[in-house]
């Protein structure tokens, strides 16, 4: 099947009990067992839920994995994946990651004895050099948040295989519509399903998928033990969102292409970061490992322009954290999503105080362009 057909018909697309074409929301916290000491399919809501399983099977099929897991947030999914490792283990992590991921690593996981080396994932020599005898994993985003840099998944996966290291890719920005890391050699994929997969800014959720049966067993154990599972109502919402991902992404892409063209030609815009730009150093890699360039754009205004005035003059585009919804959202990473990263590290990584991140929605592109135009005039 074509991918857009898979979005609708993969996973548990029908309720086996009734034939309902929409999986019911099973709110049960526990399930009747018919045999003492038996092995029931369903026993307790934390351990397993039919609505959650439908979502987990769907994302597993779409990413080409053997098992999927749904969590209460993207951060919960990442935390659970890192919980595969033990005190003293070392991981290599990309230098450009979501601020919440940096906070989790720097303020929480280090306290439990995990060790990390931060590396620019575009520098394959540096990735190799960072691997130690006790390195167990390499974690990175591609495209990254917020600089939209790409890492070569195939090349990094090859490095991982040479050293027996697990490759973990955050696929939130690309979604499986544009990129499927497991098919490129990764071992685990994570998503903030709050974003494009949910797609409507009405649910907080996280997903993880693996193509390794042993890792899948370990993740199932951790999901049950940590208890940070996604509830049935939210599982249903994410599954419903995924079914329209293809239709939404086509509109996202169309609008983004028009906005990128506008921004690159505007005299008040200093630079535009977008992997679909032919002038971007990421363009060639984007055309080889992605099927689309996504709908995230970052840009800086020229020196002397008033970022605050620009942001607060927008009328259609909404100032808010998060991304990937049907509405266009804009934010300043240094103040908002990446504020937990120390300023010195932000600047070293290329996140200036003037950097603006735009999540392009599916409104009429004419209205989005007019809004940007009038706001830039106020800057």
C-alpha cells in the first residue's frame, strides 16, 4: 500500500469485537480474568489497553518496526528509552536538541550515573571520536530543533554497527511521512506525538518504535514499570490525528514553500534555515534521506530589526510553544523552547537571541504571507 493508505488502514484499523471502523475508547482500568494464574491478553490498564495498542501498532507499522510504545509525552518517551541504559554507560548526543531533552539529560539523567558527550552530528569524524569503550548509544534529532540541521542517518547507523552502539533518532520534525529512520539503519525512533502526529494542538503524547525484538521486550518492561503510559482518550486522539497526516502534510508543505520563498527575498530577513533551500548545506542530504522537507522554518531578522515588535504584530500566526498543529505557531527559542539551555551553550550551538522558529500551519497561504508582510513592516 501507498503510505497515505497505510495511515488509514495499518495497525488495528478495525475493532475486532464489533467491526467498528473507529477503535473504541476503552477506559477500563482493569479487565476480568477467567483463570487464576493464567496469562490473559488484558489485565491492567497500565500494562496494556486496546485503544493504546491500536495506536502502538499503527506507529510501528508506519515506521517499519516490530513494536511501538505510547507514552504520556515526548519527554516521557525519551526518558524511557534512556532508561534502557545503566549507571556508567556513555551516550553520544547531538548538540542541537530540544531544550527539554537537554534539561532531561543535564539535570536528571546525569544524577543517575549516565554519561554524555555532546557532538555536532554533521561531523562524522567527531561522532567516531566521541565513542568510548562504554558507549552504548547515539541520540540525535534530524532535522534538528531549532536549527533544522540534518544528520546522515545511514552513515551514523554504520558507525553504530561498527561499535555495537544503539542508534536513537528523534523523528518529530520529519514524521514518518517524510522520513523513516529505522529503514535507514536506526534502532529506535522517538516522537513527540503532541506535534504533527496528533496534529491539532489538543493532546500531549510521545511514541517510541524499535525494530529490535530484544529492545522491544525491554521497552515493554520499562513502560509497564515506569507507568508513564498514554491514556486511552489521548491514544484515540493521536490515532485519529495520524489518519489525516498525509492530507495535512501536503498543505503544510505547500504553505512552507511559499513562505520560505517570501522570507528569503525579504530585505528585513538576514537568513533562513530550511533544508529544502537549494542553497542550504543540508539540501543534498535532505533529498537523499527524506521524501519531503517538512514545515518547520527558522530565520533571523537583520541587525536593528525589532523581533519583539515583529512577533507581537502578527495577527494570524500565533505566538506559542509547540509545533506541528494545523495552526501556524511562532516562537523565539532563546526565550521559550530552549530557554533551559545556558546562553553560552545556545550561542555556541548557533541559537542566537534573535532566532525565530515558525511552524507553518494549513491556513490559506495568502493570509499567512500577508500576516508576515505586515508584521515585518512593524519590525
